[in-house]
């Protein structure tokens, strides 16, 4: 079922702002990313995401929180699954100064899934999520402010559960025939900051490079190069938000071989230059954003950054 909002979430990269949606989601044919953090409340059924080649299954009553700049997609759904998701600008989340245990996990691309706290908490979360959804869609500043205060408090409570490693509560999704493509995606997630070639990625799945590139595109709807670029940009966003590294060092730390390639990819994916992105995060114009927009950013141009040989660094 398509989302009723005017945002096409099948695009590789979008900017959603402070908004949300509730209903029965559909499968996603390709990964996508957006610049906000995302809060999911699963009311009924279960949903399986793929985060960088790692399958994560969320079951009814669970609350999950992740930074959506990391490419992700829904790959499996139980019948009649119902969920509510809210997106919150990263600048706001950083402004809240949440516990480091929570913030560091999501900025490193790890979704945080709360331990099962029983049916009473699950019911409360479902009620609150619907209220927050109504509030953030409202044009009144006070209702949006209340929703943000309550979401911040709920995330602080979520941080209390992090004595349990989220990996302990991530059920594997049944992904079948695409296992080799997922192995390549998992390899990229673990090695994106290194100098990689298509051959390196293909060897992780014991495949010929040409076949590996075709299989990856068939499975994820994007090329190996585009997927790798999205991961590198996401890491650059993390470094710009949390460190004082200069832009060139950010480019090199996140795996880009040159500042020119970094600037081109970052602007295409994020819609602004790295310095502008850092300034916007550290000096947000308002702690209470205006009603969400639907501005989409262009996907990184394949022609500008695609490797011409499988032995060339990506």
C-alpha cells in the first residue's frame, strides 16, 4: 500500500522533515534513505528490514529507532502488519543531547530495538504514536512542541533498555535467494571506508564481478557503486555532526578518495555542501521546525561516480 503522503519513498534519497504515517506498509523494491531519524512502533504483525545487508525483524509491541541516512528497505511483512512511523530531523535529535549509548548506536548505523516490555507498554506506545502523529501534522506550534517533548522523553526511556545488546533481540529475516547479494551489501557496510573495487565486493560473495553487479542491481534496484556512495555519505554526515574534522579529513575518513568526488556525491545526495550541512546541524534556525516539506534531493549521478573497470577503486 502506498503512503498517502506526497513523498515518494521509493526514491533513493528524500527529505521528509518532521512528519509521520500510520497504516499497512508495502515491500520496498530497492533501498532508500532520508536525512532524518525514524521511530517505528509496530502495532500488529511484524516487519523485516534490511540495514546494510543485516536483516532485522521487528515484531508487534516493539519500538525501534534508527538513523535513516543508512540505506534500508522493507523486505518481508506478516499479513495485516500495521505500524506507525515518525521522522525527526537529525538536528533536533542532536539538540536533545540524548544519552550517548543511544546516539552513538544510531549514528554508527545500528538500529536500536527495545526489549519486550509487555502488553501494557505496547498499548501505551501505540496510543502515544497515534497522538504524536496527529500533533506533528498539526499546524499549531504548541501541539508540535508537546509532541517533541514527549518523543524526547520516550527516547530517553528507550536508552534505559540498552543494557541489553540490540543484536540479542534482532530476529533473522527469511531472505532466501538473495543471500549472496545480501552478503555483498553486508561487506560494503563493514568496509565502505576502505579503498574498494567491484572485484573486492564480488569476492565477498564468491562471484564473478560482472555477475555480481547484475545480481546486486536486480536485488537492490541500485548499483554497487551507488549503494557504496550512500554508505560513505551517511558516514560523512555522522562525522560532520559529531566531530570537528575539516571537510577533507571527513572525505578521507568516510572512504572518498578525493575532495572533489566527496563534494559532488554529498551535494547530490544531501542537497547541500558539507559545510552547509554542518552549520545547519549545529545552528538550527528553530528547535521547532515548520510544517514538513517534501523536497527531494537528486540521487548521486551514476555517470559521475561509477567505476569504469572492476579493478578501479570505487
